C-alpha cells in the first residue's frame, strides 16, 4: 500500500518544461531549498493565471504587476526582458528564481546595480544614452496624468546628464552609473524586495509537500 | 535527539538546512519538540519547533487546510509581548518553525519554584498578557489555548506569549471534542467550551487570562481536582475560592474575568480601564504596531530631497515587483505640490497617529487596523512626488483611507497645480 502511494506521488512530481531542481537553484542563489519550494508556489500561481503551461507569459506578468494583462508599461517590459534570460518570450522557473535572487536583501549591491544598468540600457549598447533617458522619463510621465511640456522633460534630462555624465560624451557608461549609485543608493530601491526574506511565511504550503530528504 | 535527523548542506555538516546549529532540547510535547538553535549567519539565538507531519496529520487531518492560514496569521503579528515567527522550513516528514528565542523560560516554572507572585508583579505580567491578547483580538486573531507553557519570560523580565495563531497546529482538540492541554488538564478552559456550545474566541481568551492571573497571584489553580469530571463541574459552575491574602479589589477583578456567562464577562476594553488593572500608573496599552510618537509636532518641512531623472524613473509602478507577491504591499505615488502641512492636518482630522520621518510620515489608524507611510520628495520648484505605501494592517481600511480621503484631500487642496497619479 505504502509503495503504491509512493509511486503515485513520484508520478505526480513530474514537472513542466523549465522546472529546475530546487537543490541546484539553492546552490546558485541566496535562497534555501525551502525558500525555492515556496517560490515555486508563487511561480505556479503566476504561470497558470492565463495559460496553464507552467511558464510565465508577458500577459501573466503584467496581470500580476498591474491586475491588467494588457497594460502598456516600458519598465515592466524591460523587467520581463531581463527575467527572460534565454530570450524566448517566457519566464521559466529557473529564470524566475535566478532573477529574483538579485532582489534578495543579501545580494551584493554591485549585482543589483549592474542589473539596473542593463535594464535602463534600452538598446543594449552598453551605455545609457541621452535619448534612452528621455524616453524613460517620458514613459514614467505617461504613467501619470501629468502633461509636462517637452521643455520641462528636456530640462529634467539635461540636469541629470550634467550631474551624471562626468566625461561629457553624451552618454552614461557603467563607471558613471556606479558613481551615481554610490552617491545616491536610493536609485536602487526597487532592486531589493524585503519579502524575499519572508517567502516561507508568505507561501507556506510547501511545508506539506516538501521534497527535502530528512 | 536521536530521532531528529539533521538536514545538512555541504558548507556546514551539522546545521539544520545549513543555517541553524541545533542546541539543547528546550521542551517536548505530544507532537512537537523545541530546540535551542543558533542562526549561523547572524549568531542570533532562535527556538526551533519541530513537528512530525505524519503524527500531526493522523491526529489532526484538518492540518492541511489550516496550516497556510495559521502561518499567515503568525506572520502578521509583531508585538513586544508575542513570540515572533521568523521562518518555516520543512522536509518530507517534518515541519520546522524558527521562532524568537525567549531566554528566561516558562513563567509558571517561576511560580512552581518560588511560589506565588506579589500583586504588583502579577499585575505587571497580566498587563503584558492583555497587551498581547488585545493586539491580536484587534486583528481578529484569537489564541484559544492560552496556558502556562505558552507564557514565557525573557531576560528583561518581559512576558512573551508563544503559539498565537498556531493553535490549530498544536491543537489539543481530541475526538471527544474537549480541549486538552499538554499537561492533561483543562484547567484553563472556559466553561462555554466544556458545555460544547458555540463560543467566541475573544471571550474564551479573557477567561484563560483570568485563570492565569489567579495562578500568578494565588500560586495555585482556581479550578482543580484529581477527578476530571469534578474539575469540569467546578469550571462549569465557576466554583473557586480566593486565598485570604488577596486584596478585595483583585478578588472583584478576578470575579469579572472568571464570569461563567460569556455575555457578561469583562471584555478587553473594560479590562484596561479597570481600577485594579491600571493601579500604580500604567501607560495606555497599544494594541497596534509599535510606533514611536516622539517629535510629532513641528510643522516645518525639513530637507525635502531633490530628485534627478533616475529617481523619477524609479517611481514607475513597472519597476515595483512587490506586486508579484500579491497582498504583501500596496503603494501609490503621485506627483503633486502637496506638502507636509496637509498631511499633518489630515491626520489630525481623522484622528490618526503620525510619526514624522526624514522625508515623510507614517500614519496609523486606531487599533492599528492599517498603516500608511507617506513620502514626499521634491522634483523641481513646482513638483513634489508623494508616495503612499501600506505598511501593515487591513488592506480594505488602507484603501478606504487612502483613496477616498487622504488622496482626495491632497489632490484637492492644490487644484491650481498639476497632479498626477502613478
């Protein structure tokens, strides 16, 4: 009887495409195996909200962030792109965990800083160029009902370029970015999610079906 | 600990999950063992409660349904007199709770060793107990199983209640329908539970607090009998005798706590106003999250931070991933010319508690039913960013307060300047 149950449960633990062994993920990230099991719970919820295939599609990501699967948001698009490390249009479980690990409170600041730089480097040139910065300020303002004039946007961008682009080549390189972050660490505030330290309490159902051996 | 097999990581072969170094056994119950342990990363002492899943599921099949709820409840409780739950862990066969370690041990060991406490010391512990119980009741959480082994004393002599919210996990409700305590006595159980009527968690907790107070001040149980049926009968009839050294005032107070009729039994709100309870000067109990109210006055807006384009961008809701952890947080930012005075004025009108911070405010509703953090930063001469964040408490109350009141207030006061919601 017991053996039968065991075989049944083995069958049940067959995981969808993109699933990775929590042990392996735990060895590569600040998360424990249990925390990864808890994150898998969250992942299951996110990845089945629209299409039940165990992968997070863009619409599912937007739905989770905005309660609206067709939300237009440049920054959410960029975050999704950064999470989708294989660039195949979906976030697999391993990608989800590895990307979230950068947001862990214990992850060193330079990893967070570098992630954010790449996220803002819209064209992937290795620089945040002036037109990219302007596009992002515009995108942020369009999230608001605030109709700022072209000139005021230009003024905000100009002021920031003067402050950050210290070698005056019209674009922000990674060194200049690091200096800015050192001066103004609050720019990285979105890169730390305190909840990640509490995932076992936030998604505790793993305690019943944990696969960690005694 | 022969049967506790330790899950280990390559880095530390003797540590639980490579994280906690298990020490000596602190306590042992029907389903659980509690060990002292050390968090290897921080050096901090913790208590690890280890439950055997199979045993637990056999005696309490409802566990699977309850466990999520119970842990979420524990997670929300943050109070100086409640033992904090840090994290949960699990293997195939066991569940581990990493909790705040309370150094001094069980309150009732103290009494069995040194006898009854003075009335003043009894009052001090009882005030702390009521502070914890009231805090939980204000959040709709009931202990339902307050008993000696759940009351601990830390090294500063403060009382800590353990297992709030975890009652279903350590549930002693047996097939006979009775609540049994681990030591096999129903001595702390309210009469309405014994009579198998429906009961209210708040009333039941007050009764148990009454029994605790009696034991503290008298040194023995109010209802006790070697014969279980006789003990039930005494509880049911509310038959107890106060020792002659007890003050009249305390006798009267205890009779209000140990009122067998839950309808007329004293409530927590009445307890904190009772003359015996407040005697000797007692600062009002806070049933809400700890907030320091110092430096509340002073209207001037000191140092509003100036922002560059990257600060501005970082306010995008698309960059705030806390939404993925639905229900964990809600926040909203908007651009406005609104500044501090309006926030403070609003708080006054709505009777909220406000704590001023460097660039913002923290506000809290009565009973701690919600908490809002407001941050104000200046973008340029015309615009400021106002950010509101729910810090805790009830999401509904927060939304009500923010969307329908504060936000309206802040946006309406300055209709001549542009306002934008992000």
